[in-house]
C-alpha cells in the first residue's frame, strides 16, 4: 500500500493524542459554560433521511450533502448540521420536558465542500439552542453564552466581535423595494454574500432584482436609528450583564440558511483573518415546517465549529497560553518505578490499590533501567514517582516538581497518595 493511501481523505483529520488533547480542551470549555447556563446535553444520529435537510435548509447546503442510498434503498445523508435533527427530536418529545428547552450538543458534521483554512469536510460543532421562548431575553441569553465561550478560552473584546443583525429589517427593506416573495430568498442570499462576492458580481445579482448595490451598501453603513427594536432590547440585556462591548449592529450579516426568521449573528476575529467563528439566530418556523404545521415552537440557537476557533486560539497569544497551560502533560498522579524485578507482584498490588481509590497510576510494562523509568515518569508529567526496590515495603517517594524524596512505609505512601485513607 502506498503512503498516499495511508493518509486521511481530503477535509478529514486524524487525532493523535496531542491533537485529541486540544479537541478535548475545547469540549471541556464548551461543556463548562453550557453547564453554568443551565443547559443539558443531547445527541442525535449522524445519518438522517435526506428529506429532513431538503425540507428546511435552503441556500448551498443541499449541494454540500454527503448523500447516498443505503442498502434498504433509502435516500440518506450524513448530517451537515444539527438544527434539523434537534427540531425533529423536540417535536417528538416536547411533552416530556419542561419549557423552555435549553439543550446543547457537541458532535461531528459533514459537508462536501472545498477544504481550506477553517473549513473542512468533517468538523465538530458545539450547538446551543433555546426552544419554547420567543422573547428577546432568550436571544440575549444565547448571545451571552456565546460570548462567555470565547472568554473562557482566553479571548477578549480586543480579539473578537459579535456582529448582530435582524432578518426582519431586510424583509421590510425588500418589501419596500417591491420584491416579491419569490425574489426575497435570492435577495437575502445576495446580501449574505456581499462581503465575499466581487463588487461586480453582487451588483449584477442585485440589479437582476431591481435594486442597486449602492442602495444596499448605504443602508448597511447608515441604518436608520432604532431600525431593530429587538436588537435594542437584546443590547439592553447585554449591557445589564456587562457584555455590551462585545456586540455591534451589522446588517451585512444575514446567514445563508433559509430557516432563520429574526435576529441573527456571527462571531468574527477582529484581525479579519478567519471566516466566522460561530453563527446562529432565531428560527421560529422550523419546528412548524418539520411537523407540517402541527406544532409551533419559537427557537433560537447557534453553532461554533472546532476548526475556526482552533485557528483563532493559535493566533491569539493569551488564548494560546491558556490552552497550553491546560494541556501541560499530566497523564498520571504517580508512576511506580520498579528497581527490583522480583518486587513486580508487590508493585502490581500497590497499583491496583491506588487505582481502586481513583488515583491515576502508570508503571513499566516490561523491564527497563531505573534511569529510563524516571525519565519516562517526567515525560508523563507524574506528580510523584514511587520507587519500589528490594527494601519493600519501604518505598522511596519522589515529588517530581521539587525533586524532594522521602523513604516511607507502604502505609505512609498510601496515605500520602490517598489522603482520605489517613483518617480511616
């Protein structure tokens, strides 16, 4: 087999222990913030009927599906995002939980698009949603959680900004300029890509709808005072939380998915070196669409991908330092070094005793010189090394950070490593 065939497919990643540790750091950070806000974790299937995504997504998403027929002849797709699955699951279980639903999920998504910096074909998303609450207070709660997810990673208001917009403003703009219901999706898509398209491309898209690019740009740059009462209400909530400095009104944000209905937002790095770190908004009509109108439930949510935030952390010194401190090697509490081969049964019994008490223990699996074992213990980041030799049950216990060592009895070692044993 050639070396090429041993590589992951384009847009997919391997996670060796060092890379997995970074991903786990993100997961721990996300979960800690979600827990502080009273959210509970859920999960959905990786494979769903393709109809679920075609029914509500719009935009480019249907062209990016990993779509195929399974052995039963069903048209299925790997999930490109979680909101559709969430809507389906909530609709099926809405009587079993108290409202509002405050749910979060961390899982892989798949989109067949060109891999590039911050954009992969398989990526992990942190999805946070509130269903069953229609007021601006829910939007503010969600935005505050998103901001705190950035802050807990060591990012500040000088590193990122939350750009907030309101689709209702654009719907009103479109109606005032005579656009029909059939034209509005194309108009919103053109506004959404205004920053990414070349000026002449966006000019033509808008001209085909009877609107000039200049008119749209002027509206974005100088929006009328109080154009979005909902944004003003959310801003007041964030001011009361001390978080208003992180957000700004930016009508250029529209979001590409068709199910968004009101306030939308995206998080960007202030250096403008990356695509959106996170994005979301209100999608009050999704549950109704998925249930063919049998159930209506207001909803708002956002998703943060692991690929972009990982790049931003790497580019921000304070965030990188916080991450590296959290990833300092420390895979075991104590390393049991064997100085006399005949004492291996005693070492194994001590290892089991400590592990039963929750102590993280590592030890040599084959014979090795003591010096090599001590170097290995240091690489593992062990807090202690216990050297078990012919003097057993007398053991040399070494504190690795201070290099201080003491010769202790077996009972004293156990009491040092399992503090609660001392009082038993």
